[in-house]
C-alpha cells in the first residue's frame, strides 16, 4: 500500500471565481510534490471531467463543490452534475447515488458556506474537511473541525481550496492506498487519511481578492 499526497480541494477556471488553467494546476502540483489533486469546481462538473480524461502524470479525482441551501459539500469521484441548493442531506444522497463520496467542506467557516459543526452528527457524510487553507481564523477552525470529526467518528481530509495556482498544495491529505481511483476513494471512506496544511499567506489572499474584483 502506498502513501499518496493529494490536495482534495482545488478549483480550476471552470469555477466562476477562478482562472487557474489545467497546465498551471499540474505544474504547481508537481512542484509541491503532490501525487494528485481533486478538481472541485463550484456547482459544475465539466472541467473536472475534461481534466480527468487526459494523462497529466498526476492522479486526477473528478469532483464538484456543491452549494447546498446550508453550506458546501464536496462530491469526490463523481461524473455527473449534482443539483445545487438542495439540503445538505439531499446533496449527500445525490453524491452517493452518483457513485461518489461526500465530504463536508470547511464546516465551521460561516462566511464560506459551512454547514456548521452542529449539523455533522445528523448527516451521512463520508468525511470532514478539517483543514482548509483559506479559512480565517485558520488554527481555531482547524482545531474545532478536528474535535468534532473525532467526536462523530468521521474520516478527516485536507485541501487548499485553491483559487490561484500558488495556493495549490498548501493543504493536502496523505491517503494510504494504491494509486487507483477506486482504492483512493475507498481509503478515504475507511479513514486511512492524515490531513496536513497551513493557511494561505496574506500576500496571496490579497491577490485572490484582486482577481475576484477583476472578474466581477
């Protein structure tokens, strides 16, 4: 069994608030020593599927970040559109119906659309993103996420939530699995994961803000 280093929350130019190209994702992933990335664009699957069709020399997990009526859910290993604006429970069911696993994204981040830590025990999620490089305050929310994930017994993941190339790999998940996509997904489901990461530096946060203003 290998230990794979994968950033499980990366956006591409198919997200409305991101302009990162596939080539940039691959270049920074390799520079950061990642074995792979999950492409999780906002409410669209087209970019992830297009990216996954080609051999880039890294593992590509097709995914989506679904906006629910009360927070965001990552669907990993899905190949079809997941309807947005449903309840978190309905969204998780749709992800499962599509053959994927559902990861609760940045659950404690109010301004980023977290479902809230209190909702986790009642959801049939497969894992919790306990480390997300973009949240503020980073260390406090990471601590709270870990605490609740342990309490409810859910596997823990980490992702950069990258919207510019330079932030790719700032957070990542070590996954103990063979390099096939099915094995990786099953290992996440079984909790064979170790989340690691650090916050996005303020210089890069300012760059992200400037980029979003240009796209408005």
